[in-house]
C-alpha cells in the first residue's frame, strides 16, 4: 500500500506545471558601464524586473566609465563561467581581448547571451560578436539587411543597397510576431502595442542562421523606411543561443510590460532552451500599451 501511494505521488508530481517559483534560479549577469544611452537609469530597471520574476539571481559587472588612453581595464574581468546567461546593456569601447575570448567561449560552450537595444550597436570590429548578434547598428556597406513583407516573408537586401542603420522619431508602435511558436513569445498576442521607443531600421550584418521572431512596421511618416523591421530575433553560436531585442531605448520603453516579458522570457530561454515564466495578465493589447508601475 505504501509503495502504491508513493507511485501515485510521483505521478502527480510529474503532472504539475513548472513555474518560476518552482524552478531553480538562473544566475544572470548584466554588463554596463559605457553606453550612448542612460545605462545608469536602465540597468536598475532591468535588474528589478528580472529579479522580481523570481527566475533569476542577478549580478552586475560595470566596465570603466571613462574613455581615455589611460583607462585601466584590469579590474574588468567578469567570470562568465559562473553564470548561465549574460545580458548586455553596453555600447562603448572594445573590451580587452581576454574578456572578448571569455564571452566567445561562454556562448560557444552553451551559455545564453541577451542583447538589449544599443548593445547591438557595439563592437563593429569584433567579427565573432557580429556573428553572435546576426544584425547590428552598422552602415549599409557592412552586410546584408533583413526585413519582411506584409505576409512575413523574409527579404534580404545585399550590402551596399538600401539604408544603413538608423531610426525615426520615438513613438508607440505595434510588435508583430512572425514566429508565434517560439518559446520566448508563445502565448503572447500576435500583435501588441509597445510603449514609446526608438524603432531601429536598416540593421546590417552577416545574419547567418538568424531566426526572426518579431517585427515592427517602420512608418515613413515617423522617419522610417516603410518596411517591416526586425525587433526580436535569435542566432545560434556554437552550443549557445544569442537572443536580441532592439527595443528598450530608455526608462519609459523598458517599463513596457511587453518589453519586460520579452527580455525575461528570452533570458530564460537562451539559458535553458525552455520558458517557465508566464505571460503577465496585464500584457499589452493590439491597441493598448501596458506599463509596469
């Protein structure tokens, strides 16, 4: 009888859904310290909502803040191997070679990497970083451009043709899922309204093995291109996964519930290949922005 009851309990346990509370916390490292955006204001927002999710144990590594020939980088030696996912909120000077090699090894060995907004602007001269992110803020001659038509069919524009990276005026815009089955966005509305933000266009790169998840229409009346531009995508790198969203210019856009859900779920997925975090009840609708308090 005792054995029978134990078997019943074991079966019941396997049927219970895995929740963020039940899952072991993932060690996540945010990197900041230099950016043409206000990282001092946005890193605390990233840290707060990732911690609040209950899924992450969040640490921050800050680079030297001053750009000068005498900058001492010796104190910036993040131990990537102690983490399961790294989130970059950095756009500044090139890191020392040991740090670059460390990140390459981390992702190649299976670690997750998450790129937020201007972090995809960084490191034009780092070939492996370009391979990891797929697309970045680069000139038209740097590499291919990726957009879609209205139906979501991918259009590749070869380097040298069409616009390079840029953005129009900040405004609210609709995020349209192109791969609604991807774990990071599964269960979200097929279209939802993102808070006022910069809508990047004309991203360039090798875009090799890039998997597009969501786009936004770049309205010409707002200074855009008239095309559906990538907003969320991922790229394999060795055994690892690199998850990118170019949303998140500032405090208002980072307080968007949609943005926070994308980053948190994308971080979990890049680290584990699965997502346990639920879609928030106050997720944005097609015609309504939703902001975290």
